């Protein structure tokens, strides 16, 4: 039985945030843990406090420092006299005890260099931040995103065989293993697509982006290029591709 979890969705919908950032309130007996307070927004702060219903906040946990997950943390925590825990102060495999609950911090970089997920071992539940979303795919963008680390983080999560995922955006995921495999397959298929395109002909990152992704509006085109550059970095590191004066070509 999963610990009682309540979701409060921040009013920041968009192409990269879906319906908004999820703030999770996790019941831990006499107190609660709050995961990812979200953007610094008055209405969201009011919503979280209303959903608490007067319960004591034992700890505030943050999956990563992006502006849709972190900024409200200190402002929310201060009046509750709760500590804010995040990477690197909160280390890999460190157990956070709050009320009757143990949450294990898992260092899961790839989407960002400071990314943590939080595991409730007895429930097989993982709060995945932006490592895995409830819908669509996670952004792994150059220079912060690291595809090799991202794949390793997915493999680490798969080895735990979780039962349910509580992501940073969209709905919870009951088919945890299926979703992890979906994300791994998507990333490897994108890598194969990029490599195949380079083998068809060399090109710069902007040229390859248009060849791989097709026509996109300007905002999505920027994100697509940053994603492609992250894949290029892995392919260069793997020795499958080489770069010469910003032109990428297949390694001989």
C-alpha cells in the first residue's frame, strides 16, 4: 500500500511543464514530507498550505534546482520551520527520516547534474522529478543534460523494480517498469536516429537538427538542437562520431 500522497499542481502550464509542476505531499504519520514546492508563486503557496490542512511539515525535499521545482522551497519551508534538503547537501543513498517514513535519496543525474529521486522502499514508490514524467519525454539538453548519465539513471531505477512512479509533471505511473523501458527505448532510438543521419552525411548541429526533427517553431527548434547536441556529445565520447570545426561526421 503506497503511503498517502497528495498532488498539488502549480499554475505554470506550458510546452515543457505539461499541466504544471507537481508538488507532492507525502503523509508520514504525524507529519508530512513535501517534495518539489515548485515555482515562487503566491497562488501555489496558498494551495499547498490549504492542502496541508494544518499538518506539520517535517522536511521539504527538492529533486533538482530548475526554476519550476526549487524557487518556492525556502519561502514555503520557513514558516513551517522545516529544513530544505537537496543535492549536494543531501547525498546519494542517504535516508531521510520523517515521521514514520524513510525516504532514500537516489542520485539520478542526466536531466540535470543535481538531480535526485526519492524512494520509499517498502512501497516500491519513487518520486522521479524530471527523470521520468507521466507523459511525453524528459528534456536532456546540452550543456546541462547528459545522455550517458541519463541512461545510467534509468538503468539504476529499473534495477530497483519500483511499483509506482510519482513524476514532476503529469499523472502518477502505475506501470513503473513499462514506463522506465519506454523512456530508455526512446532515448536509444533517438541516438540511433542521430547516428544514422550523420552517417548519411556530415553536418553542423543546426543542420542535423533540421534533418532529424523536421520543421519546428523557433522555441521548439532551440530545445531540439540542445537535445541533439546532448546526443552528439555522447556519440563523440563513445567514439562513434567526431567533430571538426563544429561539423560532425561519422568516425571511420
